[in-house]
């Protein structure tokens, strides 16, 4: 393994993993807060309101033939879904700017005026709209929320006032130590097993890499586009699998890259699992998988990836030390 080969692998990792760090501004995340719609008063047909991502987004779905206006924070027109499915946004509503971020840190956009006549802009044609609504999640980070908080969002359906009644509940955090213990136990077992049989490292990383990829794509399948995290959730495992492939391809030109590629794969999967550590400490996960399965995959992936990285690094150091030893150097000079 040459220093040039190691630098090459590091540059490949940065090129692949760097873009994977780009994420949507405020995607749905694991949480201990659950917001839900209780009722529409009065009940109306053709209108469905849901909460997406625990308490992250409100999603409005309107059937053809029904016109719905969502009211903003000052009861001004904010969003309109017309009877043909056209979705329009009122550029003068302060809610347009405020709702860009979950914490409302973006503030109202320039020209916002809740008392001004609406300036409508078409933003879709599906009859569906998804947005952060600060009425449905807790907005005081320095204040402990009460166990139950009722909330209301106003609509106008075919000219008739309708109120969406909901509630925000704080759920107890799950016990995380069993999953942390699982990660430590797997790491210890994998460290011994892979040190005894280092040729199993590519297989071990492939297994957890595939499992991690499944977790990442389950988020995409489970969430609307706006609520999805960036590509990091699936691109990091795929990048790791690509590096494992580099380590096993029977190409002589890639031989110097094999161990560095395994270090890159193990490190990438360990980073992926570490970034998802909130899956062990939050009640609600953003996944289509059973929560116990995702938690298990995160813990096992971290343990295997950390152990594999340590083993391969140790092999690299051992090989380099042997290569640089005086006896080896003398043998090379005598030739």
C-alpha cells in the first residue's frame, strides 16, 4: 500500500460522500413528539389532513371538485387548492417565509403583508400540499412542553369555515442502552472474528452495507418528497459498497487500493450509523421498517464497521512496519 494509493482513496471518499451531505433544509427526523389530527369541525368530504414526520409537516390532500383555502397565522389566505387540483401560494402571506424552516428562523419574506390582497402563485397541480406549520409542533426550545397541547388550523372549504383540531403529545424516550450494548457486543465479536479471518472483512461490510441501504431507501418510500432527508441516508451506504467492490475486483491496477478502500468503506458505514444514533433515543422513527429492525441495523452496522476499520488499519500498519524494518530494507538493498 503506497501513500499515493491512500490519498487516492481519500479523495474518492470525499468526492462520493461530500455531495451526500446535502440535505433538505428541514426534513422529517426521529422525534419523541407526536402531533395528530383529531377532527375536522364541521366534518367535510373530499378533504384529508395528516401530520407527516411525527410533528414535522402538515399534509393537505383535496379531492377534485373541492376548493380549500388554508389560513395563515393572522387568518390570511396562505394556500389554496382549487377544484381542479391546482395549488396556489399567496406570496403576500407572512407564512410563506416563516414556514420555510421548522424553527421559523427564516422569518417573513420581503413584501409580506397579511392584510394585503393575495398574490397567488401556482406551485402544483396534484391537489396536495405539504408544509411546516408552527401550530402543530412546539416552538419554545428553552421551555419544556406539557404532555398534551391542543392545536387548531383554519381552513375555508367551498366557502365554509372549517377548523382542523389536533393535539401534540410528548412521548417517553425509549431505553437506549440495549441498543448501545448491542453495538458494543457486535464490535467486540467482530473485532476478534475479523482479526482471525481478515478475508471476511469485505463480506461483513457488504452485509451491513446492504442493510444500511435498505434503511435509507425505506425513508424515501415512507415520506413525501419535501419531507425526505437528503441523499446521505442512502448514498453513504452505496458509497461504502462501491469501495468494497474496489477491494475485491480482480484487477491488478486496483491492488494497492484494496485495503485503503476497505478502510474507507468501514469508516463511511460507521459515520452513517453514528449520524443515525438518534434512532436509538427517539420513540418515533422516520421509516417504513419496524422500529426494532432499524435500531438493530444501526447498532450492528456501527459495531461491524468500527471493528472492520480497526482490523484493516492494524493490518496496514503491520505491513508497513514490516516493509520498513531494517531487515527488510537490507534485503531490498542487497537485491
